[in-house]
């Protein structure tokens, strides 16, 4: 057995471990202790790339370019410029498009065509000069206003009403799945008032910890063959090694050979992680509707 001082590690793998009972008790304590922080409003201006910003173009020219693009370009480059069914490249990531200045690079390619990597070919487009200029203006308008992929749609933020569940059914579900560790009159008392936004409340209880709050640490107890027990915060564990930090800051490491030494891991997040694949949409909505009532 190896018992030596070692620099702390911030990662750890999975290995054979005996999970201690009652791992969830501190989990929602953090949830209930976390106050509902004010959620920053989303930036819906969509202008997220300063290097691509410029003065807005003529709306009529942009509208014309949108129409021409839809007829002549969309099949290859896609409706959202990210590539279409005929295999055209993503224009939002194209270095030629990003380096274009007023059509000096894009216009010749539209007019004369181009052969790219892998013998991909863009045929020349027989378009009037004004239509080419309009397409360039439209592409730059999209570049200047596009959000990152998965960003919110433009316009006013829409507050989704997620309180669509049955609070009575949620209470029944809570009693059967959660009440062994949590109490509506104990650790969860007043939970609904601490998270006035239903969406944040739902995310918090599903996550098991309040947003921007560190989850409780995973602890481990190592019982050596001599009977000595050493406990601390788990830094690393795999099939061959356990590394922990004791309360006094000392780092201890122990070699593992099969079941020796005995290792007991207490991860307060285990119960919530095990529940994640079991929740259905209806369960989540019902429990949220119930937790909102805990004022």
C-alpha cells in the first residue's frame, strides 16, 4: 500500500466504490439555501460579433437581396446561410465572405464561379450587377445580425409559461420519490418564495443545486487493512489509486488492489443523477407545480 503526500488533482475517474447511504441529504440543502439570483436579461439585439458590425444597409436593397438569394443561392447555401442540400459551404464561416469588403471578394465568385477544395464547383450565376450587389448586402446584413447558433430569436423576449402541471400529482410524486430525503416543512420550506421564477425553480430542483452554486463536495473514506480509517474530500479515484484531501489540507494517496483497501464514496449528487433518466416531462411539470406552492 502506498501512503504518500501528493499534489492535489482536480479530476477523477470512476472506479469500484461503495456508495454511502443517504447521499442526498446535503444536496437540496444547498438548493434551499440558494437564493433566487436575478437572472440577467438576454441580449436580443443579436449583434454579437463586433468585428462584423457596420452601418445598416438599405432595407430595400437587403429585401431584394433576400429574394434573389432565395431563388439563386438557397439550394446550395441553405436558408440560414449555413449550407444547403446541394452541398454549398457555410457562408457564415467562409473566410472569403468574412474578409469581403463591399463585394470585392464575393461578387467575382457569384459572377464567374469558383472551384474549391475537393473539386467542389460553384457555377457562375447569370445575375444583373444590381442583383449581385443586393445579395452581397443581404449576406453582410445576416453576418452583422446573426446570433451564435442556438441563440434566442430576434424580437421581444417571450416569457414561457411552464406552470402547466398538476400540483396534486406533483405532491404525490414528491411523497413517493423525494420525501425520504426532503421535507416541504423542513429543508424545502418556502422554496417557492425563494425562486419566484418558475423556470429557475424547475431548473434548480432538476439540477439538484442552485444556479451559480458549487455542488457539495464528494467525500471518501478509506479503511486500510490495519483498520485505520482516513477520510477527506475526493480528488481522484480509479481502479488503482485513491487521492483525497483531509480537513487539515494534507493530501493522501492509496494504492488499490481489488477490494483492498475498502473505499466508501459519498457523492451527494448521486441520487439526482440517477433520477435524471427516470423523469418524464409530465413528472417534471407536476413536481414544479407542486414546489411553487411551498411559499
